[in-house]
């Protein structure tokens, strides 16, 4: 989860490089800051100041709203994401840093005489396909709806776009060409990938240590306060919705005999008598080979096997009428096929490209279907069509009303629908009060729409299934917040005792480490620890093996490749599960001189990293030139507020 954010927020100064190319995404999904399009002239928000960039103050309220929009954008990839996870993953820091970078680049650009005209911004906005009407021209109504959905104003968006364009103009040349990396340098780094380390690892599980007496109420309260974020319930939302279904339409649907007769005539081709055959055929170049192939098939060899043995490829003509078979082979072959019984071998018959040999796999002969026999099928078809027409009219009326800024209550009243309100649910659709209840697909579609908007946004029309759709509006957002201690006392007590055991395990691990570092073999140090522990295990890995893991490098392996030979280190096991003690025996250095593929790949990787480094150093220099000051205390207060550590709003 956290690596998901870090890959994004640490990539080349927070994707400043791709600013202009992502303006469309920014507008349509409300992600004005995932692209780094931030700020504007003067103070950029109300509330406590988090940073000052060349005289421009960045307010906490601005970062709060921008962080929320970024979170909504990330939810397009991970719907279960909540604000607490976003903050823990460095999301708010990334939002602030991107804003600082972009404002600094804008100020620097202005000092160099760089400005973006209003006309250029107009062109960028007008070129967004989703903002164009049926006539292919820019639609002001579509633009206004997009701004409202993104919680943006026209002026703020234009300021963001101007900043983004200036930033793009400044940094793009720095990565226009990948820097060339000398082979000698790449050879050194490539050798590191082939380096192998031989070690031993000892596990000191917390479960092997005594947990001590039951914690007191005061101990639990203090522990809970310190670790409140660990127990936070993810963000939940109550969602208002009303379903429109073809099955629930009250207007009766009738189909007349005249309509049935007209539909029958319109589809007469589907009711006429028809004869179809499925045939496997092989085309052979000369008559002698064709006769030999036919004889082999008639003797019992499967046609595909016989054909391939002769170097030929069979083809299957599935459920075709005579005219279609004739078009693919010849009229004479088609006549022979339709005169043969199922399983018969046909040919050789002279075809367009040679001689055709075939086998009749199946016969499908159907007589004409009269109107009386087709009536039930046509009645059902026309009934469904009329219901769909009714649904379409209701959908179009609702869509028009939404365009005219109708509220959820007005929409429901106009169409006489039954409004419903969901319980507070997670982004997955699960109600924490009933976590085992299965979420039906229809409910999930409504929940997805509810988590894609905010209270007060324009209602959305959401397809639920082939026969229904729903009007959806977000009613209330319950930020991620910890529940009362009394509700989860057992879980907190269990974690408290586990942490206490983990501290005891650390003391044992340190004792083992110290003994190993003074010359005691690791296995002997473990045996002398006074606790029954798992046996020591060998650990032999190359650097390439650990860097290739898409899930990231486990902590013990990361530690292994930062140690000196004949030393011991300790590293924690996640979730207070205990500690590892590592002892590094020796290092086998890698030699990439015989691996040109690895050297070439390393050259390319270093070149890309160098381009990113140029950008980072440039932006750092720009920051220094413009002047940047940040308030760490104010930022910490904002993070605490976003994660519900100051107030809670539990239903």
C-alpha cells in the first residue's frame, strides 16, 4: 500500500514533467494536484500557513482540499484507499511538495520573462474531447459541470494550468535526451547486481517470550492514545440512491397483433426455411493427391490428421448455407455436401484453387417458422424493447434535469421514485457493522459512484445492470477515525501484550547480536540466549534476486546488503512479531564483464535516473533562488486532523 504512494510521489519531482499532458485528467477527475497543477497568485488558501514560497503563502485549507482530490484520484486505482493510508504513505507531504515546486518554478519563470497567455489556456481547455458537445465544439455546460464535479473554479483552474505549463517548459528540456552513461561506470554497478552474500539468520519470535501480566486500564488508555491511527476505521460514506428498473415500471406495456406482424415481416429472413451444414474441408493441389487423401479418410483416418500428415491444413466451415459454402469452395462441392449424409466424405470435387475433399460434421435443416409460432418470441422481444424505450425516456429526462442543476430530492420527486440511504459503508461496499454480508454487484456499482463524488455534488446516473440504472448522490462522509477504546479493548490489549513481548524479544536479539559481534558463532549465541528459539538458517542471495522482487525488498535482505562481513545486525519483524539477527559470513563480488545484456540495461537505468536527478537538482536550485520556508508543526497538525486524531465523527 505505502509503496504505491511512494512510487508516485517520489517520481521525478512529483510528476512535474508530465504536467501539461495530464491537464485533461486533472480537470475531469478533480486531480488538479496529482499533476502538480497547483496554486495561483497570492495566498493560495485560508487557514494556518504551511509554507511560504517567494512571498506566496500556502494555506492548510488549500492543502486539505487538494489532498482530498488527490485521494479521490488514487481511488480510481485502489477503491479501498482512505485518508489515513494516504497520509501514512506520504500523500500529504507529496501534495505540499508538488505545490511548493510548481509555485517556485512559476516564480522563477516569471523572473526569466516567461508567461502563459489566456488564449493558450483557452485552447487547451477547448481541446479536451469530453468538454465538446454533439456538434464537436466546446460546450460551456459540460465545462461548468466538470468544474463543479472537480470542486474547482474557472479562475483557479486557469491559474493551475498556467503554472503547470510554465513548469513543463522549464523542466522538459532536462529530460529530453537520456544522458549517456560510460560503460565503465555501468560495469561497476552491473557487477553489484551479480554480487552474492552468504549469511546466517536467526529468528527471535515475540511469541517465544512471556507476555507478562494483563495490562491495566491506564496502560491500555495510554497505549491506545499513542497508537490511535492503527485502529482507525477506514473512511465510510452514506449514499442516497434510487433505482429505476424495467421490472418495476408501472406504465403497462402492451403489444398489438399489428406490431407483431410488422416485426415478423421485418425479420422474415430469420423465420424462413433454412438448411445449413458444418463441413471440415481440405484443398489439395492435384487430383491424385486428393483421391489418396479421400481414400485415407474413408478408411477411418480423421480428416484433420490425414490432412496434416500430407502437409495440408484443414478448415472448418461452421453452420453455413449452400451459397456460402459454394462461395468458399465451388458450387459443385456445395451440391455434393448438401446431398450427403452426416459423417459422409465428400469429394474430391474441382474447386476454384484445386480439388476439395470434405467431411460433413453436422446437418441443420429448419423449416419455415410461421407467424403463429413466432408470436411468443416476438411479443417478448417487443415488450423488452418498449420497456427499454421507457427506461431511455426516464434516463434522458433525469439527465436533462441534472444538466439544469436539479437536486437528488427533485429528481426523485419528478419521477416518483423511492429514495434509499445506505448505512455507512467502506469503499468496498462492506458495512463494518455487518462485515460478513456479501455485497451484490448492483450495490457495488452504487457505492463506487458514491465514493467518486462528495456531498453537494451533482447527482450521477449509474448503470446497475442490463435492466436498470440508479440515481446516486453522496450523503455524508465519515472520515477515518478510531472507535472508542471500549469497543476494541480486547484487540488493544492483545496488541499491547504483543508489543511488550516484542520489546523482550529485542533484548534477546541484542544479546545474541552482541555475542556474535564478539566472536561467538551465531548458532552458539542463540543456544545461550536462555530462550527456546528456532534453529539458525542459511541465507544466500544476490543483489539481483532481491531487486527483482516487485513487492519490494524485505527488511532482512535490505539490511543484509548494507552490512560489512563478519558483523551481526538486528532487524524487526513486522507487526511486533519479533526480531531477526543477521550474521554476514562473506561477500562474493560480481563480475559483469561477460554479461553485456546486464551492462546495457544498467546503462539505460542509470541514464533514466540521471535525467530525474537533473530535474530534482534544478528544482532544488529554483527553490533556493525563490526562497521557501515550511512549518513542520502546522503540517503535523493538518495530518492529525485529516486522520481523525483531533476529532471523530463516528455514527
